């Protein structure tokens, strides 16, 4: 409910610039980070496996990204979808950007893609929302399931 009511606590740092420089952190739900981009498991998911992919640089709009940065982010979006397909076997995805608060961005000063897996028998939005509030351990299970894939991705990108 906290999320719904907009009272979720704000971390001292930008969510998309987590402290330290480790590529993975269970505590931060950080699945992947390198110099150009990162992928987090959303702590307030709309569905199981809801991922957030952002560029490393703190910019508010996609128009502020250099071509190479955009390419790095898109590459991670593609890899993340590939991993979700293999691990969670969804029937489809919603993938997109919310630019500006009026468009629904909870954090509107650092752009991030939402990747939301969808299943044929999806509950409606509010049911899903109510359900996921009660299962934080579910998020960690999903993290543990996806992590080895992202570790493998990190290794293959940093040989
Ligand atoms: Zn930021």
C-alpha cells in the first residue's frame, strides 16, 4: 500500500546509481551493472520478474542519451528479455519508458525502461498489485533465479 499511496521511503542515492561498484547485489536487487548501464529487479513489481533497465548516466530523457549509450541500454533490454523468456516463460511483455511524472514515472529524473513479463492468465492490475505487496520473499526468489543468467552475461561481456 505504501507504494500505492506514494509514501515509499526514498533511498539517499538515486535508485539507478546504487552505491559501490559491484556488478550484482542481492540487497539492492541489482542483477547487472557495468560502466554503461544497469538492471534492477523492481522492488514494487506489477508482475513477477518486473525489471528496470537504465543507463549509468543520470539523465531525465531519452533525447539526452548519446547513440552509444542508447545502444548499450537497448542491448541490456534485449538480453534481459531473453533471460526472462528462458527463466520465467512468459507469454508476452510490456516494455517501455514513462517520461515525466504525468506519464507515470515514479522516478522522473533518471530514465529507465520497465520490462514487465505477462502471462496468458494474468490477474488484473490491482489484483497483481495487492498480491505482490504480501510476498517480498517472492522477489528474492526471483532474484536468485535470474542472477546466474546475469552473472553469465556479465562474464561474457567482460572477458
Ligand atoms: Zn540517477
